[in-house]
């Protein structure tokens, strides 16, 4: 059974989150959580919370065995983009794009 968790509008660029998500694809949930806990990237903490939430959803809502859960899919999509302007040389301006992302993690496991 597939169970998902979603973290919307997280203040990190999707490109940076995808680097972390690719590391946990196909791994058991316990191994993925341990891996995320010791990663130096700031986005690893956000992904850790989403994986933990997906595992809790599976266990509490669908009565799935938490020891048999695996990360089936992990996806980071574009969310809003804040458009700001920063100063550049010779009195000019350039756009600064502050990107946000929606992070979705799908875990899979067998019910009891």
C-alpha cells in the first residue's frame, strides 16, 4: 500500500532538495531517516520530517507494518517564487529569484 506525505511551500529551491531526495530513493525508511539525520544539507532536515510523517501516516491511518516500509517515490516540485531585486555594479539592478518547493514522499509497505 502506498502512503504519501506532502510539505508545501518550503523555503528551499527544488533543485537543492532533489539532490537529497535522490539519496533516499528505494531505501528502507529507517535507513533513510538515519542517512538524512547526518547529511550536512539544510534541506535534509525538511526531508527528514516529511519521511517521518509519511511513515507515521502509514502506521496510524492504514495499519501498515513500520519495519517493512520503503521509500518508493520522492519528488520536489516548484512552488511560488518571490521576485526581488538586488544591486549590481554601475548602479544597475538584477532580479533575485527566491524559490520555494513542494516536497512529496511516498512510502510503500504491506499491512499487518
